[in-house]
C-alpha cells in the first residue's frame, strides 16, 4: 500500500511537469501505468529525506552508541539566510559524494519538495523518523536527527515540522549547526541542541558571549593540527564525531578545512 507521503511526492512531480493530477484518476491502463512510472521515477531521484549510515562524519557516532539521520538540501541564500560569501564558497555541499550529479539532483528535489509540499514533506519526515528510531532500537543505539546538513532552516518556526519533532523528542536527540545567533540564544536545547557556526563577519566578542552562555561555537581552521586554544577558549576536535550535544560546554569546536574551504581567503577559515 502506498503512503500519503508517496502520493504527495507524485503530485509534486506532476505539478513540476505541468500535468493535472486529476487526469491520473481516469480508469485507463495507460494512465495507471504512467501514474506509477512517474512516481517511481521521482522516488528514484529523491529517494529518502534522511541519510543514515551513509555520511562519513555522522557514521562516526555509531561507535559511541548513536545512530544519526541527516538531511541534505541544496544550499542557497534562501535556505541559508544567514550565510556569508565565505561559508557559501567553502560549503561542504560538493564534498565527497556531493560532487556527483545525481546527489545534487536529489538535494535539489528534496529542497523543492519541502518548500512546495510542506504537508506531504512533514508526513514523509515523520515516517522516516519513526523508521530511524526503530532501526536505532534494533541496534541498541540512541536515535539522533540533524535536519540541516547543508541548510540553516528554522524548523522550530515551521508548525508542521515542529509538531513532528515535538511528538518524537523523547525518543530522539535533535541537534544542528546554525549561523542564526538569535535563534541559538533563544531556542538552544529547548527542542534542538545548537552549535553556532563561526563566519568571517562574526565579532570575536560574540564568540566569547556565546561560549559564556554555554553555546559552543564551531570554527574551521586551516592548519591540519588544531590549536589548543583560540581567543583564550579551549578548542576541542569536532572531527572525531558529529555528536555536538556530547561536547563539553564553553568550548570552540575545531573543524579542519576541507575541500574548497582550504583555499578560503575571506576569513571564514581561521589561521591559528
């Protein structure tokens, strides 16, 4: 039996193609065949909303007893409203498998689906969250969720998604990175554990303020060897795993520059 979310995905695809969904209700074999052919075609492109055990960094959490589902969108200044030129230029969107055209197409379709079909998107998200929780339980692990793999969307302001996350918060650890400082200050650990991402326009005083509040700041460093301290604040190795909620409070989460970020000259990548 096909879920409502799957039908929602199909309607989204037909809408993109300029086709009328009602036509597919006509009881003719040709339309029935087309109906399922188009659905399969789109599902092959979008696949799943969440990537589980297929991400080189989040999979590191397995050894600590956590199973993470992460969502990747196609980054832009629309879905990353607080992005800077430096972070956008050095974005990890094209790192690893992200350089493959089919991966980029899936991220694009996933983004459009979420923005244009919010109800169907929320339904599918809940289905996958339930599946993630069940899978984690079978592996005797704790389920974790990170919705902004390559985006910075305020999901807590989305009523449909907020409802889904709130419903499953007792069985799920939700965490994310963000450049939205105000959101991090107001919402940190209420539903989502936030780590603020440093960028070239952030004042050093802001970094110190956040750390004093118990909100860690992730900083990308150019050198392979991370400094012991930055701005007088202890630096921990954020590349060991992606479980930011396990990090000691009041620290700088050091990340080593990868891919295009190695050539950054904007100040987004720090020399220390």
